């Protein structure tokens, strides 16, 4: 059963051709036609009347819509009619329902295949869409309540004026040739995501794809479903998101979710996401990430999982673990560097989006009909046989061969994007997601800068002491060193990634044009003896 509600788009989404998806813009109002599609998707219609699938966590709906989204329509109506008189407001009703359907801390209660189990809608039982315990909810809420847990209400004062005991887990920062840098491990961590297998439970009612993840520090494979990756993403975002941009996981998909091409694509993107996490010196050595890669049995996994979920060193508190080995920075210098990084990431984000647009256009041109039309003139002989000149048949055969050559070239051109452009587009797509995280991360720093600017006024009002002001300035400096270390890490990865992918792309392009040139030489040889 479907329900119709209006919703506001929170994040831009570009549809991929052939997947029945709908492109939407941030701030756009759409009509939700079917909330029970499942698989992390909803069916929606835009103002132009175009219908398609949109990721559920990209939209914001009212509380009544949110409840309807969680529950099958008949259950929702029953609860609404039965209990509306017993609660004082819609907030109370949503509280009641969220408590009634809250996750039980174990993943086994959730379905992976988008099919509903008894008593639950497909949307609720899909990977990662069940609301988390303790989530804050209000009349207007994001469907993915924990999308940006660290930045819902960024409050750097928790760190700037907080009291902390120095724990054993520290994040040292050193000043190297390029400036502040994180401490990198002696042996880089790597992992391989492979061997996807379809599994099922409850006599086939629940289906899922399980991936084998093998890190190089143990060479021992562990098995994870997509929702396990989603859990890891939530933990990393919650713990490190104020200091380290954590890119989103590959988008979920409902259409063709068990097709070989989709499984291959998602595994490829999960591999890219894991590569980026493994290469980050803060993430790769973290307890939660090592748990994900190296747990030995179910007991160790569950204990580690609960410990990670109870971790209190999250949000801006993560800066209390940072130890820069450098002199404190002046707040004005901190602000200048923050603005510099903000402008750079915005500029690169614009550039990456433009590259993606150009790449999509080029892909369409390669796989379109234009190249096929080019050879049509060669497909039919220019001359009909008159039996007057003996060279006519030779010319006709040469023209026919040329037509076939262009048919072959058209096939080569159509298949070439999968050989080179695909990988360049994937790199750009990955960086688009990563750059999209920077505004939230940098926003935390900008808020902290404004708080420190207010320090003199707060001292004058006797709300803080002069010593508090000095502590705030020192901690703002620590935050700045963390941001600088992060930007230097980003730059080194950017140089490596684009150098590698452009070398590969150009090598493949050279082979591509050499192949075409060789086919044309063969066609040319047909005319040399006329």
C-alpha cells in the first residue's frame, strides 16, 4: 500500500540512467507516492510530474509522514485512530511508536532484501533505516536521524570550556615538510572486499549479500553485510566527524539489488570506501575500525559493538585527544587558514561536479546513435554494378568493408567508457562525496572561532574567567592543527589518486585510438590496388 505526502529534499541526488531513479535538488519539494518500496528508497514525483526512486534519507517529512513511513499503512491507521485520543500531541505519538519499534541492538532483526517481514514495512526492515535508540525527534525530522549526529547542533563549547582527563588514546600531530600531519602507521593498512554471496534466513523471508573482508594485518577474512558497513559508518561519523570528513557509503538500491552488475558495482564502491578509511591514519588505527576488520567470533563482535556504541569521546570531544607538537596559533591565523580551506574545498567541489557532468555527456555520446549513423553511408554500395568496368566490384567490396570497419569502430567506441572513463568517473564520484562532508566539518571550526571571538565580552560579563579565555584560545589552536593535518592528508591523497587515475585513463585512451587507427589502416589497404 502506498501513501502520499509532501517532503523537502535535503541533499542533491543525481539519478543513474536505467535504474528508474529521480534526480532531485536540495530544497525541492516532492510528493512521496510510495513509502513502502524498501531497500532504502521511496517512490516520488517532482513538480514536473516525473516519477522515480529517491533515497529515503535524502528527504525530510513531517512527523505524521515519518510514522507512516515506518509502519505499514493499515497498522499506522489503526494506531492513529486507536491512540490519538490517548496522547496529547503528535510528538507523544511518535515517541510511543519509536519506542515500540526501536532496534533491539542486534542486526539479525533486520531484512536485507527489501521484502517485508510479518508486521513490518519493507522500509523499516531495510538496512540501517530503523531509528536508533536515543535519537532526538520532533515534528519535522530527517528520516535518517543519525545522518550527521555530530553536526545537528555543533557546540564547540563542550570542548573549548570542558574539563577532560587525559586518556591513553591520543592523536599526535607533528609538523613535517608540508606542515602539520597526523602520525601515520609504519605499515599501511590495506583490505580486500571480495567474494559476495547471497544468504537468507527465516526460510527465505530475509535475504542479503555478505562480503568477505580481508585486512593485511591479519590476512584472516571476516564476513560483513551491507548493514554492518552502515553501522561502521555511523560509528566513525559520530566519533570522528567533527575532525575528519567521513564520506557516505555507496548509495542503496532497490531495483536489481541481486543482479550481478549491481553486486559488482556495490562491491567495487565498498572497496573504494574501505581503501579510503584504511589510508586514514586516525581511522585505520581506531578501536572500532580494527574491531570491524579483526573480530574473531560473535561474542567478541557483540562486546566490541556495544562498547563502540557507548563511547563518549564523540563529536567535538574528539579534539581533547589531539596532541599537536607545535606552538599555539593566534586566533586570527586560525581563522585565515579555516577560510582558505573552506574556499579551496568549495572550488574543488565545483570542479569535480563539472567533471562529472562532462563525463556523463561524453559517455552518452559514446554509447549513442551518432557513431552508428556515420557508417551508414558506407553500408550500401555507392555504385551499382554496371558490368562495364572491372574495377567496380573491387570498389564495391572495399566500400562494404569500410562500412563493416565503421560498425566495428562504433562497437569499440560504445564499449570504451567501461574500460577507462568508468574509473575516472568513480574517482570523481568518490571525491564528490568526500568534498560534500567538508562544509559540516569546517562548520564546526567556524563556530569555534566565533565562540573564541566572544571570549572578551564573556570575560567582561564575568561569565568566564581570563584563564578560561586562554584555555579557549589554546584549544582553538589544537582544533586548527587537526584541520591542517586533515587538509594535508587530503592533499596527499588527492595528488596520489588523480595522478594514478589520469595515468591509467590516458594509457587506455592511447590503446583505444591505436586500435581505431589500425582498423582504419586495414580499411585503407582495400583501396590501394584499385
